[in-house]
C-alpha cells in the first residue's frame, strides 16, 4: 500500500475454505482491534514496562509519563473451562507480558475485560521476548521465548574505561533500579547476562483469581531463542534462533509435559544440494547429557561467569590460527564473515554441563554442530503430513559464504539492489523449509517448500526490491502456523522489502499461495 493506506490493516473480504468432509464455503472475514499499547483497562496501562519491584518504569525523557512498549510481538488465546484468557508479550530489553481475561459475544467477537502484568521477579524478568506458542496440557500453559541474549564474554572480560553495553545498562537501570557507570559496577549489580536467553513458560488457571505463574527452563539452554515449539509427544521441543551465525537445537524432556529436566541436542547439517536454497541431512549431537532447571539455576545463584567455563585466546589473522594452537587445543568459532571474526575457546575441565546450558551456542560450535544460520524464525508441525515447516527470513551471512556446513553461494547486496540476479534476490528474501520427522519426532532432513521465493521466474528486477509486486512475491517469511483441518499453512512476513508486511496462505492440495492480509506499516505479520 501507499500513502495513508499503508498505516492500516487490510484483509480479504472473504476466503474460500474447502474441508475434506464438510465441503466448500466462503465466509466473510475481517478484523477488529483487541487492544493497543497504552490502552487503559481499569487501572492498568496495557504494555507499560515494569521494574522488578513491580513499579512502573517512567520515561527517561519525561519522568511524568510511564514507559509503554509499542512492540507487542506474540499473543496467545487460551481457553480454560468456560473462560478465555490471553497472554501478550512485548519485545523490549526490559520485557513484559500481560495476562488478560477476555469476553466473547454471541457472534464470537472478543474483548478484553481486564489485564495486568505477569510477575516475572522470581527469575529476574525477561529480555526481548519474541515469538511464542500455546500448549494444551493441564494446567494450561503458554511457552514464550527470548532472543538476542546478552553476551556473557563481553560482560565478564570488559575493562573499566571501555563503554558499557547499552542494552545491559538499560536492564540494570530500569528493571533493577541501579545505575552502574563501569563494568566493575555492572558486575557488582543485580544484573547478570546469564539470567536471560532461555524459554520461559507461563501457567494460567481456570480459576482466574489465581495469578499466572512464570518459570524459566534453564535446562533447555541459553540460545537467544526465537521460538521453542513443543511436539505432540509433549517431550520433544525444537528451538529456532533469530540473528546471525545461529544454530538449530532440540530438547527432549525426561517426562512428558515437564520441561524442567531433559537433554539438549544441537544439529549438525550435511548439505546434499546447493540448488536454490539448499537441501540438507540432519544429525543430532548430545550436549553434555541430562540437566535440570534447578541445578543450572544453582550455578546462576553462585555467580558463575564466562571465565569459569572457558579458557580463551586471540585469533591470529596472519597465521589463520588461534594463538597457541595446535598444542593449545582451542576451537575456532566463526561469528562473522570477516577474516578476524573468529573466537578461540576451549572448555575448562568439569564445566561441560554448565557451558552447554549457559553458553549453548559456543558449546555447540566446539562440539562440531552447525552455527551458520541467518534469522531462523517461526516453526510449526503438521500431524497429517508428519512434517515441520519453518521460516528463515534471509539466506545470507554464514549460509551464503564458502565456509562451514552451509554453502549456498556467496552474493553481495548492492546499493539499490539493482544488480541482483533472481537467484540472489530469492536468497535475500528468505525461504520456508520443510523438515522430515521420524517416528520418535526427530528431524532428519530439510528442504525448501519449493513454491516459495522472493519473486517468480522469469521476472527480472528492473525495480528496487523495496518495490516488489506484493501480489506475486513473498519476502522475508517470519511466523508460520498450520491450519491442519484444511491443509493450509499461514505465513507472515517481517520484511523491509515490501511497504507493508503481508500474510499469505499456502494450500498444500493445490500448491498455490494467496495473499490474505497486510498489517500496518512497521508491524510484523502474523
């Protein structure tokens, strides 16, 4: 959309639905606003940021006004008995989640009756909460996740006199109400980077007089998660990770329905084809055996730091080797495409289990798993097809260079994108992949869902990618959700390549994809 239109949602007026047994019909569809950031419900401001002591954080620029997040990222709808409840999380460094009680009229329209923030103080709050999923077990549970975890190494080794990390400082000042001015002062404050980066789980109750209970699952690893998706066995969980040079991981709980104890695995990819956006076989590497939330939390309480877990040295770009190697035994961990974007680490004796949970990505790299993925986003499962579907919103960085396990062809984005070829543009716009699953819900292969791409051939790019035809071209797929009864996959965008992010429906029976909605300018679809 252009002009004023791009600031408003737009949806199709109707959608044709074909059910395997109930036939075909075309109901009218639309949307209504459930809540906006800053809306008042009783004495609660929807989206207001809260400190650990439960007081409202006030704006830095004007202390008379509360700080209200403009970034609601995930909302669950949970039915408990005759009550409909909802959890909305806001993607901020000082994260917050609101629990709402909903009313529903005879036509099915939902409205918020009341809302209040969920108390996260028992696990020191949440950091940058992003995607989430609702799980049907008793009591009712919503799984939520936190991405772009703060760096434990930077926190541990930075010297006074160097600039403080602004994100860490923000959480220290706003959530913990402390104001450190040096790294030493930050390390002496209540803030600790190892508090953040884990999935957290909220339990809501049919008795709405009981407050929701939030816990973090430290045994699932500290990865900076986009989404932790629980499979039907209630034990197997797949974890995606947004950002650059990231991993794909799997957690298997010891007991069904209890994510507080289990074994973490990292994925080792073997590329079997470089055509398009690639095909891969997948093997799993166990990460230091079974762990419990309580034993990892005990290490946090003991103020375990990066330097307790790893020895480190510098990377010599002249010799292309870690200083002290080969005798030193350091592993090279690449975190960028530059010659010097390499970290040199080795695990200290007896620290495997803690390193595997507190520094999961670094540990996985040392164990030989694949850490090359770029912006791995949503994930969903189709029981009837026994396939997982997942979105990677950009094929670049470690996926497109000539190094490591994933080598999809190097390309460089030119200013204005005018020199991109179709193959490169498709990579720039990401892909939706299909993953094969065995009888134990273990993934073993991944290939692209072939109909998706940035623009269909033989279109040529005479225009900037930012002017792509939104009717025929999907860009930067982000969130995905399966409509199982109708054999359809919902795909939402998070892109700068369209003026507005779109929602698409892919129909498996016809192998066609249609655009069904757009969200306001600056919002993320689905």
